[in-house]
């Protein structure tokens, strides 16, 4: 079932709905509780950031939503179906910290990969790739290979690939973590534009407070050992889609940064180590 | 912008590669020249009876019988094989024999590559198969070829299915493939297991099966591992074919000529070296042909340059 074929109903299904999610890993040192009692709802079209120090389970939570890991207990629903079914139905697109492009495929070939694997015809594929290449501003680079691109450009290709099948949910695991600060700010603004144009909900893992504040409708602050949600801070900065670079120098922006930082510091355990405050 | 600068670098790199390749050819020729000079130098200054320590001769005799002059060996190539009327020149005889051996080795190579890749696929697909089969594959290479060759020949001679009759050259090809499959099986397995975890995970998010993953990620990622394995297999197939020709007594190939001319060495020492040189050239041609595959698949080798 594709999102467009769903009849419009009055009750809005959440893009993501997690209920009582626990995740325990067994290691040589014994059981490690990565996540404990996670409840989270992400509305369609909403931009959510997961932020917290290293080891707070934010990446694990994203992987559970993507059905790359399964919860020890609790349920995760994506657009009203199980996370597993959502993966089978290709309801989400995903981007990782590394672009993860196939080095033997061109930019166009990499973006076309999911379409190719799901049997989209060549003509339709080419048209969609053209759209996406333009969307991420790589029009002149479609026939280049990944090793001919900068890190920021590679990451843009990865985002285009994640958007290839018009998912209504975009999962991103520190996608800009490996980029320099200037490229990173540029990519953040680009991502806001792309998210607005596609209307997709985004779950965005980061450990940068300004990044989370700049991008999100709500920032989910997580604390470690065991990983759980400490606070959910709504960003009173206007619609994410209308934000631009000048927001970074706005007073309200700094207020929100302070609010998120306080939520991080307010946790009883050792504090937000590993969180960038830049 | 820097993006444009990045896009512009590859052509310059390619030009540098071309210069490097020419230099490599130069070094190759220099190596052959040095070998010839070394040969003549040792022949000129080495003791006539070689160097003997205890009962073992550690350096060869320098007589014309044991070590003919380089130019004698070269000119001998242009002379007829025998003094008989209408005999072919020696070089032509060598080329014809080498062509036959190359054909058999190529057949063996193809069989070896198919079997090797098939084994690697089975071992990649099932962990159990890997632990069950890999030791046997390694062990298979410790069986002495000389002992094994006559057996293959006698098994083969019993095969007769309808119009199909087992030919002697097929035994030689089977033995060549026995040596060729090994590097392919090991190299292909390494290659199929080589994809980055992130690529496999991405394919998992696309919820595609083993075949699609194989086609779009595992096989392309295996190419950089497969190419050197295929080249090794080519060299192995040539060695296997030559040894098998000798031990099964197949006529007409270069292996047979090595034995035959060695028997005539006391009367015609330069002649015995001709098929040996032919065998060396054969190995180089076989391995070099595989390098062409590397050019065809060069887009799949991009990861080698970046990682």
C-alpha cells in the first residue's frame, strides 16, 4: 500500500509511534540497557531531532524505527503498521553518517539504486533521478563518480537517494556529522528546504544542540544509562520550513539553545558529555 | 568553487598514470636486459664446473652445453627445427606448440573460474559450507599434480557418452582447471565478503533478497579481489597445462617440446632453451590477457583508489 492510496480519514495516524520501547544488548560484560521505556509520537511532516550524549541510545532508537534492530519489548508503529512491515513497504528513506554511496556507480546510478531494485522502469527512473539531482542541487554532477565529489556533495547524493521513492518519513543518523562547519550549516538549510518541498516527516539524530534547534519542530532530549527520553522541547521558532540562516543570529534561537542545554543538564546522571555546544 | 576543482582532477591523474605505465614497461625491458647481462657475466667469470658445496652443486656449470650464449639461443630460434628437408623454423614450431597449450590452458581457466566462483558463492551464502569446504579447498592444492595427472587421464578415457568421446586434451584442461580454481575460490570468497556493512544495511532497508544484494553490491565489490585472483589463475592454468602435458604424454604442446628438446640438448644445447622461453612468454601472455579484464571493469575498482 502506498501513502497516496490510503483513504483520507479524520484521525491522523502518526508517522512514528513508539510505546514502551526497551532495548537490551547482551555483551561479554553482561546485559546493557540501551533504551528504557521510550514513548514517542512523530506527526506526519514533523521534524524531530533526537539529541543526547554518546551512549544515550539515540542511534539505537533510530535503528529500531528503521527495523534494522528490534526492540526487546514494546512496539514501534510507522504510519500505523509495524516497523517491519513499514520497511517491507518502503515507507521510509534513510541516510547515515557516512554517505555510503556505491563507488562504482555514478551519482545518477546511486540515486537510481532503490528504484532499480524495486523494478521501476528505465524511463520513469531517469525522470525521477533528474528531479532529485536538481532538488539537491547537483545538476552538473549526475555522471560523476563518488570519488570525484566532496564530502558535502556525497552526503547530498545520499539524501537524494533516501528521497528517491518519495517516502513520507526520512530517518537520518548524524548525516552531517562528518562535514566541516560551513558545509554543515549550508546542508542544514538545504535539508529544511527539501523537507518542506517533500512534506516528509524527519527523525534526525544529532549531538549538536544548534543543529537540533535550527532544524526541528521538537527536540527530543535523551539521557544515558539507561537510554530514555529526559524531555521533549518544542521549538518556538516558527515553521521549520520558513527558517533561514539569519535565524542563527536571532535571540529566540539562543533561547531555544539554552532551553535544550538546560534539559540536557537537568538529567540526574553525570551530564551531557559528548554533546557539542557549538 | 572547490567542487569544480575536485571534478577537474581525474584527467590530470589519468595522464600521470600513462607516464607511470610507460616507465613500468621500461623497467620491465630493463629487467630482461639485466637478466641477459647477468647470464653472460656469470658464464664469463664463473668456474667451468660450477660451484659445488659437499655433494650439492649450488651454481651451475658455465660450459656451452649447460649455459649457451644468449645470442646463440636467439639465433637458434631462426634456424630450422631439424636438418630434414622442409623443416619449419624453430620459432614457428614453438609458437604453434604454445598456441595449442594456450588453448588448453584457456579452457582450463574458464572451467576453473566457473567452479571457483560457484564454490565462493556457496561458501558466502552458507556459513556452514564455508567451514566445511574451505579446508578441503586448501588441502586440494597439496595433492602432487604429477601423481594426479595419469589418474585423470585414465578416468577420462573411460568416459563415452553418446557421440561425445573424452579427448586427451580434456584431461590436460581438467588438470589446468584444478590449479586455476583455487585462487579464484579464495579470492572471490574474500571479495563477496568485502562489502561495507553500511552498503549491506542499506540494501536491508530496501528489503531486497540475497540475489539482488549479490548483483548490486557483493559482485561489484568483489571485482578488486577477483582480478588478481583471475590473473593468478591464468598463470596457474598455464603451469598446470604444461605439467599435465608432460605427465599425460600429450603430443603437440609446449610441455612435450620441453621434454623432447631437453633430450636433444647434448647435441643442440641452445634448442632446449627455446620451449622454456616459450613457456615463460605463454605465462606472461595468459596473465596479461586478464589485465584487459581489469580495464573493462575499471569502474568497479574505484574503491581501490579512494580507500
